[in-house]
C-alpha cells in the first residue's frame, strides 16, 4: 500500500447514505485512505431530517473522517457553489475524488480559478453520455476511473479521450464477505425458508432495470421440475408490482421479499447461488463480487461489464439479457449439478480474492493519484 501520510483528501458523492453500490466502494476507499495515513474529509448529499446513524455515516466518523453535507441536484445555485468553494479553500486538498456526476459538476464550478493538484471522478455506470460529456472532457478533470472495459468503451464512443480513462474494477471487503456455513440454518429460519430448500438470491433494489420481472418468469418456468427452489429478493423499493406479478405467475409462495439488508453477508450464507438478472445501467455489479467472495456460484446476464468478472463457465454463468428461458436453464443447471456448482463457486472465490479485494483496488487508485501529482509537479 502506498504511503499517503500527510495528504489531504476530499471524497465527494451525491449519495445520501452508505448502503449499496458506489457508496460502499467510497467507504472502502475512505478506510484504505485513512489506513495509508491520509487526512480525509467527505461530502454527502443533504437529506433533511436524516441522522448520520440512519444514513450509516457513522462508519466514516469512526474512521475519524469529518462528513459535510451539500445539496446536489441537476441545477446549482450560487449558494451551493460558494459553500463548496469555501470548503475547498479551507481544506487545501491535494486530492479531490468525486463519485457521481452531480458532485463532479459542483466541484468543477466551485474550483474555477483554483488549483486542485489532483481531481478524479469515478463513474460506476455504463449509460451513454449526453450533454454531460463536456464536463468529462474538462482539462481540469485529471482522470476518470471506470469500473469496466465496457464502461470505458461507452465513454470513448461518446467523445471522452481514452487516455484520460482508467479501468479499475470495484473491490470487495473480503473480511466481511466470506463463507459462513454456520449461519445457514439460523438465517434460513429468520427468512422463513425450509431447511432443505434450494435457495437463489437476487441482491438488488427493486427497480425495473434490475430485471426482477424477467427473473420471476424464469422462476415460473422452474417451479414444476424444481419445487424445492426458493427465491430471495434482497433490496429496497416498492414490492407491490412484483408481488402481484409473482402471484400471477404462480410463484408467490416461493418468493421471499427480504427488503433492504445491511447484513448481506448473512443472507448469502443462507443461499445456494446468486443471480443478477439486470438489463441496463451496470458497470460491474458489486453484489456479484460479494456473493463470489462468500463462496456462492453466480449467474449474471451479459449486461455492462459483468461478463468481465463472471467469465462464462469459468467463474460463473452468463446468460443473454432479457431472456427468462436462458436464465431458467442456467439456474436449473446449478440445481441439478451440485458438483459443477461447487466447482464454479470455488473458482469464482479464488478469482475475487486474487483480483478484486478492496486492498487491490485501493493500491491501483493510490498509484493513479501519485501519477497525477508527480506529472503535474514535473510539469
């Protein structure tokens, strides 16, 4: 790990809490920064009435990180810009690392005429760029970190210089996410799952592009031949439409809506495999890394950069996007062939431990910071 002793770092995000996806990656980076000796501040999106405890931001406080709040939105008032500019001046940061598009916009506006030695943005999705492409081309933005080769290709196709973009895959906390077979029965009882059930988990918020609707169609195709197969949906959001769809497809008695979970490592312990049926917007799904680190075989659709992590039939299974029949076939393959399922799980876990740990990701990001700082110093 590179030594960042004395470096002043500001990490920013338009997230309002630390709960999933990019916000977890931000937390892991912040923890590594502190361990490397950096002095770290953080900026989160303001949410009226929310406490730091409810937003899970005490995780940062426990690391000695000061958390500031600003309002991030599509349009910025002079007050927002001035508040951020005041923070930048007071902090005299060596590194400013934004984690969303809106906080990058505010950083560029607030730092006009100021010298930020290293300004970096992480982009965790693969949606195409519109007019927002111009901020990613800004000469004041030193580097863009993307989470997959697919995401880089999309940005380059939208006109962002390739030399400005670095692929650094997301990391997973391998101390937290690990096999815990002793929890299997306990958590199954908590979720109301039969002890002898075969259990699949979809760890994703209940939004359309995550593909829960396609998954339910696959579940319906499997019910007759695999009556012991249960399905856990672990994610926040409105359950009503999916509950109605499950009922219409005749699988409501096999689907458990577990809601948003802060203990996914325990949920994985209760399950036999994990599925990501998403059809849009993914960079690389972090829940796949988590499940693999926990020793579960995984299935993903070929969305975004997911197939860069889950190499088909080597570290998991990959199916076409929006193809419930193919998804059902992959799930049936794992259910019917436990030895093959276990072999994929073991290979996937080794791959994640070797290449996708939080420590590996931090080393790559720190090296990027140092490269930018030294290049500017020489310049």
